[in-house]
C-alpha cells in the first residue's frame, strides 16, 4: 500500500503544471469573492491525499494552502488558497492564457483559463 501511495504522489507531482492547475481549477475551483481566496473541492480525496496535493502545490508551484473541512461527518475536505497567494495563481495561469486577466475574471469565471 505504501509503495502505491508513493507512486501516486510522484505522478501527481509530475502532472501538476500551471496548465494542469488551470484545468483543475476549471473543474473543481471556486473564487470566494468576499474572502478573496480560491477553494478547490477535493471531496473524493482522503485527508492524507489532500495534504499530499497541498504539499505538491507548495513544492512544485510555490503556492501555500490550508485544508478545510467541507463536511467533517463524511470526511470531505477541500484546499483553500489564501488571498495573499492568489496573485501567484494568477501569474501561473496567465502564463498559459493569451490575454492577461484580473483575479475576478480568472478565478470567478474559471472556464476562461485556457
């Protein structure tokens, strides 16, 4: 089991590029306008897997985040990227877009990423 987990961690790390982050946000991301943060819904991942994804965000893309409970009873957690990190997300995503976009456009209308 531990060997399999390490294998998946390597795959996640290899696959998480700025473009992959944009697609991930398109499907599972949400810009929380009043808090100015980005939420990524990872309800189908275990808490350990969510922490691994957060670790990969930090080590590979230099994006800090926290784990938040979406539904503790069902052990559903998400990833919260705080307001101070949103410019990093914007910069990474803008690198793959044709037109630089502001935070609300990029993160509020995520389907326009690519």
